[in-house]
C-alpha cells in the first residue's frame, strides 16, 4: 500500500475572484483556508491521484487531500468479491482517521459499498453516489458502462438505491467494454478512454450513460453521443468537500 499526501497552498488569485467558475462554467465554492481538511481518498489505482489533485486545484483550492493507494484491494475484490476486503478497508480507514482525516472518499466503485458502510468515526463517502443520483434525475433508462465486471453489480445496485430514494422508476442495463481494462493496466489510458467513448457512442435507447469507474472519466469528454454521459470524480469530490465543510462548521 502506497500513501501520498498533498496539500494546496493558498491561492491568492482564486481568493480574490468573486465569481470563480469551474471549467464547465459552474460556480466554484470559496477557497478553503490553507490546510483545510484533511480529506483522505482511498484509491485502488495510483493514476487517480493526479486526477483528483487537479479537480481539487480547479474546484476546491485549499482543501488538503491525503491519498491512500492500495491496488491489491481491487485485485482481491475481483477474485473473491468485495466482502473479502472489508477488514482491510476497515483497517485502512482507521489508520487514515488516526492520522487526522476528517472525511474519507472511496474512489473505487467495486469496493465503494464496503467502504461506505464502515464505521470509521468520520463521514465515509463513495465517489459514485452523486453520479448515480444525477443519472436517476436525468431519466429512467440508465446504461451502466464498466471496464471491470466486478463494478457492474455494485453500480447497478447504487443506481437502483438512488431511484428508490428519489421515488423514480429506473431500468438499468449494463455493458462491459471488452479489452479496455487491459489497456488501462498496460498504461494506455488514452486507448482505454477511446474504447469507452466508442462503447458509449454505440448505446441506443437510453436516457443517460453512467461510467461506472473513476478511471473512465476521460471518456466523458470524448464521447459524441447525444445521450448524457456521466462520470464520478468531479461530483464525488464536490460531495466530499461539502462534507468537509460541514464537519468544520460543526467544530
């Protein structure tokens, strides 16, 4: 398990911009004070670290992130099922909290449910829940795309849970993007993203497409389909940042 810690310094220019906006034009919350947090992120791939650091810098300047990377969690969860790593997840979250984390965000969809229900003494969020809620709000015909088969069932369950919470009907279908994960593991993240985008463009009879894994997020901007394509990193980090603000406000 590899642990890395990053912290954004105060960004004077960002603090003086009254109406800061994210790249997609949405308003950005006021910058966090330097060192605010910390928010721990549990990853099963080191490639997520720069993705979330970039989102933090763009959308939540000043928020301190601490990255925990354990690739073996996903490998075991794929072989034995997500419950097989529950004790390991619990131990990692306990360690993060002991090191000062005030909120934890799990960025792996396969083990997200395991992490979310872990009693760590601080809020524990899964990165894909806000995406699932947005999908349900968009329409009833949801197509879940994944590059890892172990992610399909947890993501569909999450979409159906959010549909029940919203009191909306939903029909969730799944599709596995063949060979895309092999490209990702080989370091060809661009090739993986292109394969996912092609799969998204081939979807028909859907109101919304959900990219089940955080590693698929680049494909959101490559797909040319008229069907909305949703990915999890930006809304997931926003939810965790909001949780950090609430924890801070509560003292």
